[in-house]
C-alpha cells in the first residue's frame, strides 16, 4: 500500500481492481478533498494516476478515518 501522509485525520483510499492486495491512500479532509499542493511530486503523480484509471485499475475511492496512535 502506498501511503502519503503525516498523521491526517482522513484518508482517501483507492482499492486496486487488478491486484486485491494493492491500494493507495492519500491524506484528505472529511469530504475527500485532497490538497495536491501538499503532496510530494511522486504522491501527486500516483494520485492523478489513480483518479485517471478509476473503474479500470482502481475502484472509486472511499474516505476512511486514519488510525490514530
């Protein structure tokens, strides 16, 4: 699982439709809005890719609460 965050409260989760063990998460607000300016270049590329191939390689994303430790 690729994860890009520094303790966000919510994550936008994309599950792979091709590989059941693969997913990507990105920090977001409670409504699923991702601050792309806060992402690294690699994370931004992965986020845009996941959005572009939604329905083919990744399922529609879900907003989940981030685990707090």
